């Protein structure tokens, strides 16, 4: 398994989790404002992780050139 494959797979999983959190927020299953803030925080963390993985992928691609 290559690093690129692993990173691509992780990004796919992260996007699925972001989608799950987004659906929870938009479908109205949030019980109160505290729960909403918690879900928004989770969404931001998943976005940051995705961004970091993308940076690693770009660095790897530059290194391979």
C-alpha cells in the first residue's frame, strides 16, 4: 500500500464523517444549541484533519517529482 492510497482512503472516510455531521445538523436532529455547537466543532476538526492530509499529499507529490 502506498502513502498516497492511504491518504486518499483517509480523506474519503473523513468526508463521509463530515457528511454524517452535516446531515445531523441540517436535518434538525440537534436537541439544543450546545449540541449544535458540539457538532459544528466536530465538523471543523474533520475539516482541519482533511486539510492537513491534503498538505501531506502535496508534499509527497512534490517529493516524488
